[in-house]
C-alpha cells in the first residue's frame, strides 16, 4: 500500500521543509514527490509538522508478572497516542529478564500484540555474565546500581568490573549508590514523609554511582548510557566525559521538584528521586547544551491505590509515554527549545545510542515510523483520557500546546483523530552492531 503525506512541514536531519513524503511497504520510499504522485491513500497534512516517531529507550511495561498495572497491549496503545513508535523495555519484570531464554520469551510474548515496535534489555546480575555475553536480540545490558527487583541489584565492584570488561553490548545503568541510600535511611530513622524520599535518595547517592559507572566504562573502553540524570552535579560531571558516555533526562526530573511533594505527594515518588528547582534547571540546561542527549520517560505505572499508600509503602514510578512528546512540544510553544532539538532528543539520539536499524530519522529507505503533530493544538491532560492501564497521570489538569494527531508505525496509521486504530503492527527492532 502506498501512502502520500502532502503539504506537511517535514523535520529532516538538517532542515525543516514543506515537502511531500511517499510511504510504501513500511518504508519511506521518496521525499519531495509531486502533489499528484500515485498513492492508495493521500493525507493532507497542511498546517502540521511531520516528525520521526519517538523512540523511548526507558520504559517498564510490567509484562510478565505485574499486568494489573500495565501490559504490552495497553502500554503500546498509549505509545501510539503519544507519538512513540518504538520502545526499549527494562528487565525488572516477574520473572526478570536475565537470561537469553527469558529475553526470547518476552520477545515471543510481544509478537503480534504491540501497536508499536519493541525491544527488550537483558538485565545484569552478579552471576549471569555468560548470559550477557551470548545475548543478541537486545539493544543492550541494564545494570541496577542501586535498589531493584529480585536479583537485579549489582553493587559488588568485582561483578561490575567483569561485566564492563567482558561484555560487548552497550550498557546502561540506574545509578544510585546503595550504601549511601542505606546510610541516609538509617540517619533519618527511615523517614516520616514522602519528602524524605529525596533526602534518602539524595544528590550524593546519584553522583557517587554515576562517577563509579563512568569510571568503569572509561577504563574498560565500553559504551555506557547514564539513565535518568537528576542532579546538577551529574550534569556538570558528564560534561567532562568521553564520547563513550551518553546520558538522558526524564520529564519528571525537568518538570517536578521537591516543592511539588506538598501538591502531588507519592504520585511523583521516583527513583532517582525528584530534586530541587536548581537541579531541574541544570538538567534542562544539560539538554540544551548537548551534555544530555536523550529524553526518555522511565514510564513505570502503578495503580492509584498502590501509589496512594502512605510512604514508604508507596511504590516509586509514574506513567508518561502518552504525554511525553506533548510536554516537550509545549516547551517549543513557550520558546524554551526548538522543534529540531525535541526531534534530536526523542528520535534521532536514542536511535543512534542504541544502534536501531533505520529508525529515528526521516530519510529515504528508512522505516516509516512517523508522527504528525499540531504545534497550535492546545488541550488539557486528563486522567479520564489516559490509555495506560493505570489510568492516571501526574500532569492531570495541565494545559499543553502542541500534540501528536496521527501516528504511523511501518507506514500504517495506528493513531488518528483521537483514537487508536487498526491491528497491532509493531515489529521486533533490529540493531546495527558495532564494537563495544
């Protein structure tokens, strides 16, 4: 089937141009084609911008084992609505994804059920080095250097040295120093309110673990990606690292601070924790100056009943995939960044960091994963409108300008006119391997 998208402002790698784009068999087959080019479907996108589909490289979609919170079908419908056309999912499901067998089981679970394209990390443990070395159908290795689920905590220096020295896949990590977190908790006698969450998971816990992981990567010459940077100290430190190191920010560390605990309470309880307004400003500046290259959500849904438990019984995590692009487009509408920067952070950079084959850029011959956005559309985020299974968002009641209006996965429309449409067409992501 041929689809012609006409009259959109198309965000290309080097420029934005009003051109026509022709899609066929899941691929962008031609750019700047005539208005009258032959097609089975013609879409008039006048007044809209055409972007590469968003690649969210950090999500928790809860399947298998925790599907009362989310599952692959509900999560990927939320992705389609939010303009996210590819996701990379974390290994802390039940059971954890710490073997090639578990990885392949998760890929089989996703086949035919995902509205968008999918990939899954393999998780590191202190004992699974052999599995990490033979894994292939994965973007990379996830290490939890800090509290995590089941057997996923890797805090032993000897185990970390072996993983960085002996594996070749790119590595990413949750960086919070476990000893610091425990010492802070003991000092505060466990804490008394959710605001203590940020005192326990403090600046020192974040920067110590980030320095430790980067040191491992630099010494072993291993590609390493720092997830969810939350402090000004980390941003400043990362400015001096080599090209082996990349890093990312999440919306909650830009848009929420410790001052929001009074209003939102445990709804913004996250690991790493939200920090001060100065930290949020530093994380944003890190994106603007290129120190941080990627924006990802760390989408981690829990039911409202779970989140409303008194702290510390309340779990950490919040949902974000269906609002992340709109949140960033709203920054464009306020003149705080450019549309090209948003495309770099959310599409081009994550595809490049994880070696995704033919994704993240609008280019002839590349996958037709695309999103049409209306930069002038203003709408209010509402819990009642959320497609994520948990059915809530910390941005409930917030008005945003700039929204995805139509999403394409491999040339097929999966979201249009306010609803998810068509069958699940997402495919397993392929990776262009290069040296570790």
